[in-house]
C-alpha cells in the first residue's frame, strides 16, 4: 500500500469525521476532494465513494445523537422522506451531466456554504429553546427543503448538512443541538438512497469503486466524529466557521481545476 495515500486516507477521514461531529455537516463536501484531489479518482466514482463514507459516519453519529436524545423523529421524517424522493430524482439528473458540470455545481455549493459560514446570520439555541409545533406550512417548507437537498445529494454526492441544520432551526423550530443530531440521520438516509440511485444510473459503478480507501476513510471518520462531538462546545464557533470557510474556498477551486486536468493525479 502507498504510504502517502494511506496517510491521506487516515488524516482525511479524521477531518471529515471531526466536521460532522462538531457541526452535523461537512462530510461529503470534504470527502469528495479527498477522493478527487488527493487520491486522483474521477468525479463520478468519487461522488459514489463520498456517499458511502459520509453515510457511514453520519449513521454512526446520528445513532449516538439519538441515544443522547438529540434527534427529533417527526422533523426527521418531514425532511428525510421527501429527501429520499429527491435523491432518486437526483441520480437520474446526475447521469445526464458531465463530470466537469458536476464539479462546477459542487464548487458552487462549496462557495455558497463558505459564504454562509462567515456572513450569514447563524441560528442559535436562543432562537428555539423548545421545538415549535409543525403546522401545514412548516411541513410543506420542510418537504420542499428536504426534496431539494435530496436532489443535491443525488446529483453531486453531498449530504447537504450546511442547508439542513439551519433549515431545521429556522423552518421547524428545533434547538441547535437537536437540529445537528437530526440532520445527521437525514444525511445518512439521503446517502443510502443516493448510493442506490447512483448505482442504478451508473454502469458498473461497484467495479470502479476503491473499497479499501472507502473503508479506511469511513473508519477514521467515525473515530473523528467522536472527537468532534466531544469538543463541539469547547471550540470558539466564530473561529471554527472562518477556518472551515477558508478550507471550502480552496476545495471549490481545487476540485474544478482538478477536473479540468490542471493537476490531476493518476489514480492508484
């Protein structure tokens, strides 16, 4: 095994897991560049690999959050069920797009996420100390948001946590901690059906996936998520968001340049 690649897989997986543990978001948006920029995989395969990694980490973290009472199952259903339909539709849409277009959409999402991290007003527990009741308007908004996030998952392989967490707070009235926990289970569900959708719409995808790196990154990510959850309340949020936003900008630029062949590595 290439020692350099192994180091990338271990460190990259840990970073992805810490992000999910800290904020309930950031899984696929970081794991896709690990597979493309660092390991030299094509965008189509990297998307599938990222869904597998993010789904595994989010499921593990989501179960831990559920056991701690940090998951709202009604809101999970309101976002996840339409999201499943969205991921299935997104897989069909993604099949029609070239890898370069998918990379461009991914970069746009990363830049929007970076902007939100720094400039958008962030929800807090003060905004919702107790979950509000879900009326028909709230359910409709949750369903629309869940569906659109699901489409994004199916098209470019991201879980959409940066959209789900604020939506769970601002639309459905969840406290921040429960929003992050609920988001993890929604991400896990989207990733599972995103894998199904992409498998149905991609020829021989299972033969092209590098399962060993997927397993290593997912395993290290699960360990990292435990560390991230432990330090979630100890790290200054403003500093964390600024550092993460800077990373997202670099990731967006790198993924597009890589897909354009500027510094693509040969897959190993």
